[in-house]
C-alpha cells in the first residue's frame, strides 16, 4: 500500500467531502457543503410587493413632511415666539430617532 493512499483514505474516512482518484491524489468533492454553508431555497411571495409599496409610502410621507416643513420653520418660530434653532431641533430629532427606531420596528414586523 502506498503511504499517500493510506493518508488519503484516512482523510476520506474522517472527512467525507474529500475523495481520492485512481492516481492517489486528493480532490475535494464539489457536491459536499457543510451544514453552515448549504444554500437554502427561498420562496418568493407576491405579498412582498405590498410590503414594498407600504414602505415606500411611509418613507415618502416622512421625507415630504420634513421637506415641506423646512421652508416655513422661520414663520413657525415667529408665531410661537421661539428661536428658529428650537424648530430646527424638532426636525433634527425626527431624523436622529428614525435610524435607531427603525431596527426594532423592523424586527417586530418580521416576528409578528
């Protein structure tokens, strides 16, 4: 028995994804994938477009509300008698809270 063949057969017995050809060289079996790397089959649902349209509507509404409010922020500051920075901070808070809150809300929507 060739020493290379005994090593190769030992490796083949320990790891099923290695094969030995007739010349005694070790090759990897391309059909084998460990469980962590196996590709899952995904099923596409038509409902995903409904979710996408809903997400786009909510995002558009959010963006438009801040864009429309921006030009009148000086007028609002005059009406309420507050500095314009206070009005600008209210819009900034919306933008700052949007990102941290979108992850828990997305997780909640996926689970329930």
